[in-house]
C-alpha cells in the first residue's frame, strides 16, 4: 500500500512551482497646458519598453504623436482586475491617463490592493509633462473665450460697460492689501486679472483694431525688459533710486512727452492726483510753487504735496484714518451711545 500522501497543489499548480511575476502598471499623466508630444525622457523610456499601452480616450491629444513615434496604443478602458490580469507574467502595461486622471481605475486598484486577496503588480505614477509657472493662465484664457461665446451677458459686454468694474476691483484689491487678509488678497488679484483677460477678449472682436491677450502680455514683457537694462542689459543698478532713474529715463525716451503732467489720469482720487503731480514735479527738478487759494481744496493740495515729499501716500493715510473712524463709530453703536444734536 502506498503510504505517501499526495502532494497538495497550490493555486498555480504544484506548491513548489514559482508564482508568476505580478508585473507593473505605469499610469502616465500629461498636462494639457504643454504642447502634445513634449514628454519627459523617462516617459518615452516607459512607453518604448511597455508590453501594452492603453488609453481610454481615442481623441487624447498625445495619441497622434505617440503613433507617429512608432508607439502602438490600444483604445481600451480596462477594469482594475482586467489590468492586473494583463500584467500577469511580469508584463508592463502603460495607461495613458485622460484629463481626469483615471480615478475609477485607481480607486479600483486601491480596493483590490486593500482586499489582501490579489497579488498586485507594481504601481507607478509617472508624470510625463509638467506645468510651467503661469500655465494656469492658459485655462483662464480658454474659460474666458468660452464664456464670451456662450454667456448671454458676457457676450454683450463692451470696454465702456466694464470700466466701472475695473475701478471697483482695483479698490477691493487695495483694501485687501491694507487689511492684510491673504485669502482675500489672492481672490482680489484674480478679480483684477479677470478684468485684463475679459477686456483682451473683447478687443479680439474689434473689426478695425483687434488685439489679443497675447498682444497685451507681449507688450508688457517688451516694456519690462526695455525698462530694466540693469537686469536684461549692460547697465548696472545697486539701489532702488538707481533703478527708478533707469525707469524714468527709458520711459521719457519712449513717451517723448512735452510735459511731466502727461500720463497722469485726472480721474483718480483727488489726494492721489495731487500726490502724483507733486511727485512728477519733484522728480523733474522743477520749481513750481503750489497755487494759493481760500478754498479747502488748496489746503488739501498742500497737505498731499507735503505727505508725498515725506514719502507718505496721502490716499492710504486718509483711508487708514477713515478705518479708525469707522471702528470708533461701530464701538459707539455697540455701547448704545445716542447721537447728539
């Protein structure tokens, strides 16, 4: 009688047979803000060495460039289990992620791994392209373009109609700066930026003299480079005063103005206007006495000029005093003090 017990079989045959390697899954992510085809070298290496390459989106902007490079891509949206099975035997499968990042697939893989019943392949997240600083501005331009085309209100707006919002947003930005609220500051900077992009998009529709946000950005880039010869050129500047001298000199050549008052907007608040005129006179080295008059306006003019000469922004100083007055009013209201008179 045979007394030897039969050998127990494991899940893959006999218990001494080696388990097949679980393989590897590479989730390849790309940024839509970077031109398709501009992938990192590790990404190209992973694609070239993969046994299979899958992409759920047949219109993915990377696919034409991958196929042009000889990379075979299958249009498929496997489940987590199907993907694990595809890696069996040590195979490497690259998944070219869609814009959403394949959350259903990654969630499914996480559930399988958490179950403890499945031998999982090696999982790797490989960013194939990265956003450059300022890349999210491209999103803003695209969103604004769609809103301009499809929103009944935005599609009818004009430069003139939006002008008041530009003023309001600028004041709200100043208030956020003065109160020191960082979250509010970030939001208000976004609102000001929106005004720039909105006006630029409106300008594209002008039949006679259209321009785009790229023209706006290109103009300010050229201006900044030209007015910073100590950064982009051969000149030197070691103090803020020397920088300001470079700026004023190059600006004077650009504008060819006949008066220091040119370019000073008369529509700005009175104290700011007075301080700006005083600054222009002082910077130009002109000797222009302040006009005399009995009206309180002349007194305010003199005070604004004196504040500017002392390096104080009279507009900001008055706002700070006004806020203190507001707080005093609220304190009086809170105590139930009745008005007199």
